[in-house]
C-alpha cells in the first residue's frame, strides 16, 4: 500500500457481563496523481471555521504498480474532496505546552457551523482520535473548540493533529 492511510483499532464495548473486543483495520490508498496527503498541527478556535486550511499539501504521483513516481505541490481548494480524514485531539491548548482536558473538538461535515450543542456536531474529547472517509468538500468540514460533554462554550483554542488524503478537483 504505497502512501496508504491505515488505522488499526481494538475496542472493548458493551457492559461487563457481555463485553466484547472488536478489532479491525480501516484504510484508504490514494487513487492516483490527483490525490495527495495533507498534514497540519491545527489550532481549533472557539469560532466555527474550516478544519482544513488552504495550505499546501503534497500530491503523490503513482504508477500502475502503486509506486511513488514523484511529487508536486497543490494548494488546497475549498472545493477539493476529502477522501480520508484523521483527527487527534492532543490534549493541549494552542501553545502546545499547556494541557487542556476540559475542552473537546466538535466537527461537522455538512457545511454548517460546528457547535458544542449542535445535533450534527461530532465530539472528539481530549486524547481521543477520529477517522473516516467523508467524501465531502474541504469547505464542508467545520470545527470548533468548546467544553467537553457539550457543557458549553470555551475561551481556549485546542491543538489537534489533522491528516487527510485530498482529491484535487
């Protein structure tokens, strides 16, 4: 899997009496030269904004055997498609040294604003991570920092690692 994203999980779920360990693998391999990697240590603010900024990302070139044949830089467009997304709440504020276990990252995928009390906002708590294959545009993914457990707004930015495979359109 040249340049592939692979996430391996193992989860213990259900009450103790019927607890089960469920494990699996989740991944995505760039489909060709129009798809590339984006990585950024992101400061999630207290106002809903785009999670993926319009920065450069590395676009991989692949041949039929899936081998890297070269790279070039492409500037992220709001209309580009997010094929794979990984978000990790670092448990730090935006300075990278001050701990933050009181606030979560809330994310939406429908272009609407992210909010701690929004019914379509997904919560990523301190130290947690989330991964998916959204298939939506860069502009559709919005994020905000707010108190964990949907308890209210916050005044602190949260630092998150954002990795994505993006298709240039």
